């Protein structure tokens, strides 16, 4: 599993470890234990700062579990399974963080985590093919390294089927806190923080060591539009802060990108990294894992954050993009992670050999059906309109698959569950006006995106669908609030368009700031 080239690459990172880290594996027998031991020994051989030890212990789940100790003390970081696939990065990062590398979490978020006094053990069930799981594993491992009251364990669901059955899991990532359900599916760090504060209310207000000076521009959103807006603003010599729940936004989840002009092929993860690298070339204050709670004021806007902090700015660019749109029918929310899913790449393997439904006949829906067809027994695509909206090439591929069927003119009414698992989808046949039941083991919702505009809906004018209304200069109904990208009314939600709109919003904000120079009263307001 670990070839020499990969080991050489890992060694360049482990050479930077400054603290002694011990990989402690539980004693016992398991069919996969020899593979785990070999894996850990290869890593420990890379540095004299990394030790390997087998030990009789009740602190670890099974003989296929191991934990990290730092200078002889338990770090709270645990793995149950062999962290390969997407979780290999989670393991290496945990090793580096434990060994002294600076954590990636925003300093204000770290302050909140350190304030937790409630003992919490997190369990994160993952699939090694899930590209959303590592984000949560890595975040919770950082939580554990920050606070001795917190521990976090990655569990490979494929190696612990009995545990998966006991917890009635049908999707990943699935997070439990002290044995109780905590989070399901793709979850941002800011959302984890919200949920953590519910069980540990002492972690409410971050320690603010230095107040942020009055900003010229605050960009809200870290995707292509937000990054473009921040870079263009910084190039104009403006003071810029970028706030993002996750740098890269929805782009980070995209597997392959082939329509970004001049870049014949890239991936979402690589493009996201490039956006951050480009922003780092300029004096932009980047705040990740942060969510905006509210905005107040007029000439000078005050932005309240979920960390308890406040930032004041002379202008705002909203570039928060969009998220998966939900059906909004009974049985959907209640069964997320128990048969209702939004990511075929992450959750598809849980439905191997079963029957599933994909709701949505656009490109994302048909692509999901094609992906799932190679895993499951059958896929039924349910589309509201009389015909599929996907590109003809995708529709033709779907029609060639013997295990894909299509139901058009169908309005979803309810998702039915029995015994904690989805068993059927009820829909209205729009031709006969009769309600019908479609037995299924899972429902994958692929009906497009919903704009992330809720936090400004009472400030700027939005459409009935929540898109922020902008003119051809990205101006909203508020003079010093601009918007760009998928969160706006601009048609064709594409990366290249979002980048252009972000640049346009920055230039419009600069134009506004030139016409409305800062006054002494602005500084006085901030001091007050």
C-alpha cells in the first residue's frame, strides 16, 4: 500500500516534527491487524520522532484501533481501521499536528474549542472513498489536540459492519458525540461548532486578542467569486478581509473540471488550493471556518461572527455561493443518513446491490444515476418535468444502462421509512393525478442548488428563490453591499462566470469607495 515514492514524500513532512509521537496499537487478533501493524511500522521508520508500540489497553476500541500519544500523553486522536484512501491525508495531518505543526483552524475557533469543559468523545464513521469525510475527521482531530477534554476517533465503516448495523447507518460521514447522533453528511466546521456549543455552552465567545481595524472591503465567501473579489480588491490597495466557512466552497467537491478556459483539466481540490495560494500573495486577512451571523449599520457596516467577534467595514461583497437544494417533503430531513443522501460518491457504496432512486433529471441527476448504476442493483430517476433536462449525451448513456429506469412527470410527495431506514418514495403521477409508491432502499436528491443568502435577506432584495438581485455592476439594493457568483441572479452558474463577477464586484466596490471616502467619524464609530 505504501510504495517507496509515497514514503519518501511523507518523510519530507515528518522531518519537520518537533515533538515525540507514539503510535499505540491495541493488542489482540484481527484478520486485518497484520496489515495495520505493517502500515504503522513503515510510517514510524521514517523519523526517530515517531515510535510504534503494541499495548494492552481498554482506551482503544479493538485490535484494529490505534491512537497517538504526544510526549507520552494521550492526544485524544484515534483511528479504528487502516487510514488509507482519502483518510491517508487525515492520518498524516494528525501525525504532523500532534508533532507540533501549526493547526489550520482559525485562531478564534481554537479559542472556542479550548473553552470546552465537557468531556466529549467523537466517533466519525467514514468510507475510505468518501471525499467529504476527511474534512470532518481532520477538524475533530484538531479539536482533540486543542483540548484534553475532547477525543475523536475515525471509524472505517467497512471494517466494523456490526457497529454500522447497530447504529443503523446508511451514509457517511456520520458523527456521534458520547454515543449520541451529532452530525450526518457533509458538514462545515462552523456547523460542527454550532452543534458543539449546544452540548458545551461554555464555548460561546472567542478570546479576541486584537481588534480588527476598520476594513475597506469584507468579502463573505471563499469560492471562485470570493477569491477573485478579494484579489482584485487587494490589488487596488484596499484593506481586505475574507470570511469563509470553507475555502473553495462548492468547487472543492467537484471531481473534474474541464471548462475553465486555458486549464484543460483540473480538480476541485487543486483549484481550491490554487485560489488560496493566489490570495496568499496579497495582504488579505483570510478567516476560514467562520460564519456571518448578522450585519448591521449603514455607512459603516458591522459584521457579527459566530465566534462572538465583530468586524467593521466600509463595504461588503457577498459571494457565498449555493448549497444542495432539498425537496422539502415529509421524511427528507428525518432520514438524512438513513437512506436520504445528496452525494452519490460518498454514500453510493452503502447501497451496493440495492435499489435506489435519484430525484432530478438534470445533468447532476443523470450523472449520479450513471455513477450509482455500477454499484447498486437498480436506479430509478424521478423527474418533475415531462422530459429530462440533462444533456443528450448523458441521457443517451442512461438509456443504454439496463438497470436505469426513468419516471417523468412525477412530483415527489413523501419519503417513507420503516425501522429507521428508508423503504419507499411516494410521488404524484402528474398525468393521471394519482399518488403512487415506489419501493426503494435509498433516495439521492439531485435537484440543483439553493443560494446561501439567508443572512442578508433582510438587508438586500432577493428573488423568491433567494438569489440576491444585482445589476450589471454587481450592485445590490444597498449602496455599499455588492454580490457576485452563484448567490446572485446572474445566469449560468459556472466557475469562469463566478470569477469574472467577483472581479466586477471588487471594481464596483472600489468605485464606490472612491466616491465615498472615509471620514473621521468612521474611525470614531469603530473606537466607540
